[in-house]
C-alpha cells in the first residue's frame, strides 16, 4: 500500500487581484472535495494523501484555473516523504494547536 505523504499547495493565479481570491477559493474546494485530510493556512493549504492523490489534485487545480482563463498560474508545492512510514501533518503541528 502507498504511504501517506504530507504536502503543501499554494496557488498563485496571475490575473486581476479581486478575482484571484475567488479562484483560490475554488482551488480549495477541489481539495475539500478530495475527501483527504487538509488544513487551510494564510499562504498555502496542507494536505495528507498518497503521492498519486496529491498529483491528481494538483492536476485538477491546474486544469480548473486554465479553464477560468487565467493567463498564467504558479503552483508551489512542498512534499514530505518517509522511507518507513507515513508523513502526516498532525505529527508536525499538533503540539502547537490550542
């Protein structure tokens, strides 16, 4: 079975500023619809899933943004992998939650 990785996804649609937030909200909705564990932050959304699930979400986000006539989109990602187990966001941040 594929191990779970932890990833961060940041979407930067290069279009008019007021509409950019709407597109980011729609990208977050794509992540929500995946059913995977995620947490929205002020600069990026963290998500736990298999590598294939994460890549699938990134592909859906890219395709969605391009259908909304974004002239250009930058998707920044960070991924955490472990050789012998799952890499989960809760392990990294639970101690900081109130």
